[in-house]
């Protein structure tokens, strides 16, 4: 029996992704910090869809936590065929005013743990010539993001890392998909100290279920890039036509209003 691993499965897009995977009959290994919420989700998915749900509570901001997670996966003899690197968070505010600990943790969760989990899970996928990896970036990945400077930069990393890896792995049976959601109705906005009412007034927010469905389809089809939502696709295309500095300035003004 193969297993799908989902990070950040206790809420938002990760939870909806886990739900779709359970509906499709996959055994799950769910990762997040909130064990109470994970336990509720385990009960819900096991009783509704009859799949086995394993919980691996972990803080992905902890250095080398990926090694402990993979040890647990090996100890339980899980055959991981799908990895959804979804956990992530952002923070809005001037870079010089933010405590370093926030940004250090953000880089650790959004970049380092994602890359390390992928590195540690790839060999067994390559051996079996079978695997699907989905890395959740953002439409933030396509331009500089003043007021969310580090967050946008972490997502640019995820996009470029995923696209490069997808090309390296061509023909191996393992695919890498980069899912880029735009503004989505989840806890992300409050964690990032963004005023969600202002964000939703400025841009049509997708639901987490819509984003997860786009991500699931693209991942199973082995597509390298999936931008969720037609408006987000058009916006992303239009930023390509603008000078980089102009695109950055537009984000700066939007972000100041969103605070
Ligand atoms: N919502 C948006 O507007 C939006 C737009 C573009 C991209 N995204 C991306 O989509 C992904 C999912 O975000 P979301 O919108 O679903 O946000 P969310 O509702 O806040 O969910 C975030 C998930 O990540 C987990 N997480 C956060 N920090 C963690 C840590 N240190 N260790 C382990 N797990 C951690 C949380 O679980 P615990 O708190 O239980 O640990 C939670 O399950 C993120 O990568 C985000 O950057 C979101």
C-alpha cells in the first residue's frame, strides 16, 4: 500500500489536499504541529473514506527535523509515493522591523525543510521509478514583494527549485509539480498579519478546496507548474510584461494597503 505525505495538513490547503487524497483511497501520513487538530482530521478521514491515517506531529522550523520525519517513515515501513510539501507561512511588515527569529523560521519551513524532505524521500521514489512531488509556492514567487520581502523570496526559491528538479528528473518516473496559489481563504492571512477583509476586497480569493483540487490534478498529471485560478494566471502573465521594478512597486503599494 502506498502512502501520501502531506505537510501542513492541519489547516487550509494542506487539509483540503489530504481530504482529496483520502477520497481517492490513499493511505496518508500527515505532518503539522497541532496534534489535537491532526487527531480530529485522522478520525474524520478514516471514518469517511476508510483509509489509514498516520500522524507525524513535527515543527518544520526545527533544524534537521526532516531527518526525524523520514526515520519515522522508515520505522513504520511506509512506501511513500506522493509528497505534498505544503506547510508554509508569511509575515507582512518592514524587513528592518521584523524579529530575525520569524524570518529564520520562515526560511527553515518554506525552504529548508521542504528541500530536505524532498532530498530524503527521493531515493526510494527513484528506486521504484514512481513518485509524485508537489511543492506549494505562490503567485508571490513571480516578483519581488516589498513588505513581505522574505516570504516572496522563499516562494521564488520554491518555484525555481521545483522547476529545475522537474527537468532533472525527466524520464525517471518521478515528477515535481510547483503549485502557485493566489490569495486563498485560509488562516494564512491572519498569521501573516494581513487584514483579510482588505485582501478579499482587492482580489477574488479562491477557497482552499479549489486550490487543492488544482494541485491534485496537476500533481497526478505530472505537470511542472500549476497556477491556481484564471485571474491569478492572467495576473501572473501580465507581470511578465512589466519592468521588474514596476511590478515590485505595485506589490509594495498593495501590501501597504493590506496591512
Ligand atoms: N492562503 C494564501 O493566500 C496562500 C497564497 C499562496 C500560497 N500559499 C501557501 O500555501 C501553503 C498553505 O498555506 P495555507 O494558506 O493553507 O495556510 P494555513 O491555513 O495557515 O495553513 C498552514 C499549514 O502549515 C502548517 N505549518 C505552519 N508552520 C509550521 C511549522 N513550523 N511546522 C509544521 N507545520 C507548520 C500549519 O500547521 P500547524 O500550525 O498545526 O503547525 C498549517 O497546517 C503555504 O505554503 C502558503 O505559503 C497560501
